C-alpha cells in the first residue's frame, strides 16, 4: 500500500485581512475533499497590510478612505459582501461602526513562536475570530496573551515575548523573504514550495491545483 503523500501549504497572510480568512476557509473545504488521499502540513507566514499603523490604530472608515479612496457607503457595501461570503463559509464577520484597524506585528511574533509548538493554525484562526467576529483589539498585549492561552500556549511565555523584542528580527526576516519572492498582496498560498495561488480563490481552484499539479505528478 502506497504512503499517503504529504502536501505542504505555506500561507502568507495578515490577521486583519478579511480575504485571508475567506481564502483559508475555501482552501480548507478543498482539502477536505482529499481526505484519505493526501495529508496537508500548513505553515503561516507574516505579512503586514499596514506596517506603519500606529499603536492606537485607526478608525476603519478613515483607514479605508485614506488607503483606498473608499467612501463610507462603499466601505459599508464591501463589509456586507464580506459578511455574506463569510456566512457561506461558516465564518462570522461582525463589523461594528467603531471598529479600528490595528498594528499586527506583535500578533505575528506570537504566530512565529506558535509555529515552533504546533499551535500555529489554532492561534491564527483564533486571531481571525477575535478581530473579525468578536471585535477584539489584536494589538493589545493582554488580549493577545488571552488568545494564546486559549489555544494551549503558555500564558507566561506569551507575555514574556510581548514584553520584549523577542522574535522581532525573525518576523522581519520572514516578511522580507516573501517580499523578495514578489508577494505584494495577500493571501498567497504556496503548495509544495512550487505552485503559488494568489488570492481567495474558490475551493475548486485549489482542488484543481492539488489534483493536477501535485497528486497527478506524484502518481
């Protein structure tokens, strides 16, 4: 009996990127279709949509207007589209009028650490939920520690990382590496270090890549 092939998936994303969680949920649906035929190993890599975001964050409508030129009405319509897309994928976007965009560098430091402990996907998904569903400030150290603890990570270790500049250089190096590979937008999904799929593609697109580019060649 042949061994079940292992497919690696490197995911470059940010925790405040709505299309990143939508893209992942679509990938997850595709992966479920290969149950028994392939095993998937996921690794999440840091990308900051707003690396210059100040500690106090920014009102979401102000941010969308400043960065994308979107009117308040356009931003509202876009959030409604995201709510609908999330609902179809069993993910709740609960946008509030006072929602703020925040700096995510510290969240990425914890994610880098979680990658060494086997908790990375659980932490990433918990951060998505905290930001988009629960409306929590994922730049706040107390909240980050709470989220880390909720997925089985050490509360004390998380607090120590956040209280220092621990893993900052490592995260910067990861960000620079993917920029050098011409990843300028997220999400980006890289299968077996070879096949890059940009954006929140439909599940059947992911399935086709897995089937034709990876499994067919391994047969």
